[in-house]
């Protein structure tokens, strides 16, 4: 808002002067109207047309009043005095003010985006020159341009000021609230069909399977027949349009090609409930992995190097049948089934 004062006419006995004499006033600025001195009492009026008739009474008092630019729109002011020698009202002084265009935020829809993505918000109307963006009502450091790239969920608002009144900040009011889509992480399952292990995934499109960190050529369907043991994963686009990646899946062919662990080691007790011991006869243990019946790695006990005898807790495992796969220091693999009881 700013205001312009002008005097619309002259009178011989009483006139109004303004202080300051500038033309443009910002909200919060004050301007004093002063009438010709020398009279006992002054009555001030305002009108919404350029007329000194049927005005609205403001106050009776001194020969000056002070008005705030934020409190008055377009209005005309004049003054009268009770004096037989001066019966005509003063000329009108117009208080011409208007409100700056409101601050609003333009943004894309929907107001949710994928992790790692961003969304542009910007000032919707031309005119403001100074800007400050806020997230959750706290100023964002160095976010002082007319636009801002949102990368975090939160409630966003904007304050801006016009060059005519740089210290008068307008607020966008209710702003957009942005959220992040929860990634719909694809799961990998396994089935053995006609003696062939197959990996499955679902709920995603644009599928790409990986072995380790390398994409598998032409592996773009929901089903993959793994050609070797190792770490598999899959990427794709979920229902929200976000790029997602599965957790690594450690595939083993359930002991195919392994020696029977009973030939090189003692595994006891079996069935077990809380703890399992493995004792190698003529070698030392390099690693132990425990898989479920679908071939998914679910537990890797932490071992000391080159141990012939290891013990580890299994109380975190649900009751059922599991495959224990042992790798020796000479890289020989052995496997055996174990039953975990309640």
C-alpha cells in the first residue's frame, strides 16, 4: 500500500498543508495534516468523494491530525472552524492509497515427489523485488530469489516486498505442503520349478536385474533364472513413478555342488533351539551362512579368523528348517540342513 496526497482547491481563510510533502507513502508511514492556525477549535471530516458536503465526522480538536497510511483507503479530508469570519470549509486533501498485488506461490501438482527429486515453487505475480522463503515457518538461509527448488518435505510460504516499500513485507499466507512418496521397495522371492531356481519380483515397471553392480543384459522381465550364485538385485519404477531398488538378494543354489557338511564337520545339536556349534575335522572355517528353504540369505554369524570350532546363537531364527553353508579357508563349500525348534 502507498498513498498520494494532493490539495484540490484553495480557500482564503483556511487551508491544509501536509508534512512530509512527499507523494508516496508506505504502510506504517504517517502524514500530518495541518490547518491554518489561529482558530479556537477545528473539526475534521473525511469523505469518499471530492466534496465538502455531508462528510463523515472524524474529530474536533487541534489544527493538526496525523493519519496512518495502513488505515485509510481513498478518502478526501477537509476541516472547518467556528468563526464568523471563516465559515467555508477548507479545500479537500485526497488520501489516495492502494494495496500492492498479493503474494501467492505458483507450484506444480501433485505436491508429493520422489526421494532425490525436487519441485519448483515460485512467486506467482510480477512486481515484488525482495524475497524470503520459509519452510515450516522458519526462514530458509539464502533462499532470497523469486523461485526455490523444494527438496525436503514441509510447509512452504513466501514473504516479499515491492521496490516502492522495501521494508513492508507481504506474506503469501497459506502455502503448499510438500511430502515425499514412501519408496515401494520391490521384493525378490525364489521358487524352484522343475528343478530350476527362479527369482521373482512384482509391483514395478521398467525392470532391470543386476548381478553385483552390473546390469544383466536383456534381464527386464519379472522373472530371472540366475546363472550363478551371488548377489542379485532389481530396479524399476513403482506406482508413484519413483525409481526404486530392491535389497540385495544373496542367491545360493541350495548346496548344489557342495560336499555334505557331515563329511568335513560336526554340526550339533541338530535339532537346535538357542545355539549351534560347528567343528571342522581337518580344516578351519572361513565363513558360515544360513539360508531359508527358498534360498534367501537370512543370517551370517560373525566369526573369528581361522577357527576350527565356532559357536553362534540362533535364538533370533523362527522355528523351521534352514540350510547351513560352510566355506573353509581352502574355499571348499559344504552344506547341511538344520532344524530350529521352539
